[in-house]
C-alpha cells in the first residue's frame, strides 16, 4: 500500500489539521481489512486450540503407558538399593534434611519410601546437630523433642550395620535435664557396640564416653573428639582409646599429654592432634613430643599436628625416623622456633610423602632461614604449602632448588610483616629459559603466592609465557596477590592464555585514584 505520508512515517512529524482528516480517510479501508484478518486468525486459533486439547489427551494416555515400560521399574530391588546408597554424601555423614539422601529418596513415591526405610545401610550414617537454645524457649523445646525423636527413628532403621555418627553438641542442656546427662548422647550410647566411626564436637558431660572400655566398642575404627576438656578424668583410664581396631584418631584439647593416652599407636594410619590454648606448664605439646609419638606410629598415612614449641635444648639423640607410608603431613606451629638441630624435621625420612603443609601462627620479624632436609629424598611430593615469613631470599632459593621434580601444586603464603623473600630471582628459578634448563618443579600445575612485595609484574609475565611455551605445558592455575600498586598492565599479553583455559588471578590493592571517584560515599557504587 502506498501513502502520501511515506516520508513522514517513523519520524516525530506532527500533522496539520487537514492532514489528520486525510490520514483518517486513508485508514478506513486498511482497518476493515485488518478486522477481517483478525477474524480469520481467531477462527484458525479455535481450531488449533481444539487440536491441542486432543493432542494433550492422547499424549497423557501414551505417556502413562510408556511409564510402565520404564527400565527403572524393571530393576531388581537390590540394584535400586545400591543406587540409593550411592546417592549418600561421601565426604561426611548424612544430615536430617529433606534436600539430600536418604530423606529425599522417601519423598519421590510411596514405593521408594518403603524401600528406603527398609534399607539399613541408608541409615547407618548420621550427623546429629543438637539444637542451640534461642528465643522463644517453646520453639526450642519443640525442635529439641522433634530432633531427638528423629535420631531414635533414624538409628532404629540401621538394622545391624556398623554406624558412623557425628554429634555436634550444644553448650546448654535442655530444660529439666542435668548438665551431666545429654539425651542425644544417651541415644547414641545405646548403639555403642556398632560404632565404627564416631565424632563428637563441643559436647559437655562426656563422662559416660570416658567410662567406656575397648570391649564396648569392638568395631570402632575412627574416633574424633574436638574441642573438649579431659581434665576430670585420668588419661590412662580412657579405656575407649584402647580399641584394637582404632586406626584414625583426631583430638583437639588443651589439658592433656597425648603420650599418656592409652592408644594402640602402632595401629594408627591417621592422626590429628590439635593443641588448643595453653596446657599446664611442663606438658606442652612440642615438636619433641610429636617426634616421640611419630616413633610409635610407623603405619601412619596422614598426620596433622598443631604444636607449641619451647626453647629447651634439643635431645641428644639424632637418629633418623622413617615413616614408610606417610603421604600427608600438616603442621602448624603456634609459637617459638622449631628447626633447631636434632628436632622434628631434621629427623624424618618420608619416602612416600605427597603433601606437606607447614604454617606458623607467629609473625616473625626476622626470617628463620629454615630448611627441610627430607624433601630431597621425598620423590613423590606433589603438593607443598609454606609461609614466606619463614625464609630469607637465599634460603627460599635453596628450598626451590632442592624440591623434587614431582611437585605439581606450590602455595607460598605471605603476611604483612615479612613477605619480600619471593622476588624475581625466586620466580626465575621456576621459569624455564635457555639459561635455566634445569628449571625447578618442571611438572608444576598450580602456583599461588600471597602478599607479593618484591616480585615484579614482568617476572610474572615471563613465568607464564615460558611455562605455556614449553612442552608439555602443564601450568593450569596462577594466583598472585600483590601488596603493592600495579607496575605495568600485563593483562593483554596473558589474555590468550586465559582464553585457552588457564586460570590466572592477579590482584592488586585499590589505587589511590579511587579517592577521586565521583561515586565515593555512595552506598551503591557500580562494581
């Protein structure tokens, strides 16, 4: 259709009075045609709606019959039970929640509910969180009764299966209950003969647990207690610890001497001893004490210690202790020096070590220039995490030069006191080049450095480029946290590597230019 107003269409032109009348005359015939078209569409739409309803009816009939042919319906019950068990979380015990298995499985249909309730293995693992007391008290009491009843029902469905139970207690007892009695613990204790893995967290009134003997827990393999006080009991009478199958022990306390515990140390494959707060004078958990424990635990595979060191002279004995199975060692030093001659790390031989983590809770103003003699004979080490404050420039360079070539993940943490030991020379030892053919950590996949002060942006760029051009290129992640302003923008040059899938994160503190932002002081500035 042609129009004398074609040149005016789509503009802001305002027609004159006589033009308005002309436009109205032009629209009489098109409006009539438009109405006829709408009528036809409505008629066709009515036909489509009728066909859609008919299709939905036929589809419902077909889908209902096809559901009968679902392969899942034909699976044997024992296979479905195995699938149910595979749905359980693997890194912790199950919680009392309908958003995950096994409770969720009973919300699908009545047959799945009946099957899940009759499968004891689904209910053999439980995390119990004792309700804390909020306001109002009535809600707390109702929740307490409900959760206690759920605990009884849950464990009652476990049949004769070995149990994995973790109990996170509250510091307050429910109304009308003595402080020495915990209703949840009483329920759990009724199943003590089937404990296989038991974890208790911040629970007062554990006298009934202390009084257990090894005969009460014939299946117990894992015991974790944190953090509590054992001051009221005689440590050597803690008969539960003498269980013949206990292979994993985790204890967070502040008032005992671990060596006095009646553990079968020779059976342990996993050990965690956390020094919490201050212990009485003369009973500090030190590196010398840790060495004595390790001497008894020759089958260890994973070990975590939190130590408090003293300035007492080291023992005269300097024999080497070999732990032939230890693959993970995690040590946090809460105070003092640790590596004087003859102490812990200079005495160890760890041929199977794969992960080492050593942190210090003390901010030393002077680097301690530490060394790790056993690393030179730990050919399988893959992951290393250390604090930069423990090293001077030379000692850090020496450490990087003696690291086994198997290292894949290197994490060096700094702090605001001393963080300048990781400089261009240190990163240069990890950077392949013609002048550095025997580069340290040739299989490095992840590098994380925190609180960089002396490291330049160009050194980081050289490192990334060199690592991505060697064959094979193993680098997968770089994380640098600078505590200085940006020197040069290397983002355009590293962007191709980011696009190829490498995870690169380089952070700087906010620039002082932010003080000139027109958004300063506004509650919702743009990100």
